[in-house]
């Protein structure tokens, strides 16, 4: 089945520093990847849609200069949290689809998530 | 606005059956998904419904009524490992996924 690898799983950084999170589709090519953010006991919040070879599409209220997304290849998308602050501490999850199944589901496969703690 | 409603938390007993409901109001409908998410982990796909009716997959079944904007996830023969959050998500007319806040299911021995 489709596998999405996300790294690092946990990261602690100081306020003001930048953190890069990688998302790789291991056994399929993903022209589109999605970046989500999840606060404790809350739902997934879509931050942006990452498109290979073009600029990401950001959801309303998400600062594109703060959350830099680069989708340089069909198997890799990166999210960089720039000048991180404690309020950026959250669980960040990437996902991708390896295409529409016979049922038309176009199921998303999620990475394992990255828990960011900004001190 | 678009909205997905599901109970915040449910408790059930090992070996029993539990039904988790989801109601939705979205701009268009192109399928409903159920995902399971264990604490601190990423969601994993459970089921997909696009037509009315019941989809059965082992111990898990999912039902959809598009006219009522309603779905449920039915878990049978509950096991302790089923303790997790269950997320309902609807794909709208723009093929965007709208996520519910999730239902935390607690299984007791």
C-alpha cells in the first residue's frame, strides 16, 4: 500500500529559529501533498496544498511567509516553520494520495506526523 | 458555512458494539471518509461511502444517508486497541476535505 514518510517525528527548538519538516511518498509519486496542523483534541486543519513544481496554495489565515512549502519533486515536499514561536507548537501532519481507487475514494495516506515544541 | 458534527467522546465495553454518528452540512458532497487516529499518531483510513447504504469491512461498517446528511461508523466486537479518535470527513463540491473534530472512543474492560 501507499506509504508516506515524515521526518522528524519530534522536534524541540528555541523561539526564533526555523524548523524544516520533510514529507516523502515512498512508493508512489504525489503531484499534490497536503499539510495539516492539529492542536490537542481538535480536528485536522488544512494549512496548504503543496503542488509539485509550482507554488503552494495556502488556506485562509495561514501565513505563507511563515510556513514555507517547497515541493521540489514528485516524492518530496517540505514545510519550513520560520522564526518559530511557542504558539507554533503543534502536531504537523502531511498527506498524499496515490490516485483514485476503483471506488473513486482517492484516499489520503498520512505521514506519522511531526510534533513541534517551541521553547 | 460547512460543518461536521460528531460526539466528542464515547465509552464502550470490550466485546460490545458501538455506533459513532456524524452529521454534515457541506457545499456539495463527493464522498464521506472515516479515519482512525491513535493518540499522537497520524490518521489511518477506515472507510469510504459515496452512495447511500452500508459498507462492511470486517468488524467495522459505515453507513451513509445523503438525504439526511448523516453517517455512522459501527464497530463490533470491540477490542482494547480500538481505543482511539475516529474522524469523519466529507469531500465537498470543490473536492476539499472537511474534517470533523473527531470522537474519542474509550474502551473499558
